[in-house]
C-alpha cells in the first residue's frame, strides 16, 4: 500500500518524494495501531456482557427462591402458632410461668 500512497501523494498531491514517503509511513503506522472493531469482536463483547447478565439473573433468582421459602416457613410457623399446637404450647408456657410466680 505504501508505494500506491507515495505515488498518489507525489503525483496528484504534488508532494515532494520525501514528504510523500513520510506521510505514507505515518499512514501505515496509524493503520497498524488502529484496533478495528469487527463483527466477531462485537459478538465476543456482547457475549461477555450477556454472560455477566445471566450470572446476575441466576443469583437474583436464587435469592428470590430463598426469600419465597422463608415466607412459606414464616407463614407455616404463624399458622402453627395460631393453631391448636401453638395454643397448646402457649397454655403450657402460661401454666409453667404461673407455677413459678406463685
């Protein structure tokens, strides 16, 4: 590519050969250092972001499942406390306290 650029700069651009050579080298260096973003690179970056999002979603799902289990346990305990077993336990504690106090 450098020869074509030098010909273009010195022919159509009427640059002296030395300047055309320096400009061609500068263009080559700029192109070499440029990191072009291609479709595969974008796909890889999107895949990495999607993997992170999937990981976060999995952790959130796990936390929500734990929360749901805790709510079910809390409801069962509250129903037990208000039901016959809970009332029997409350009466037993009441009797035990009354014997200790009197």
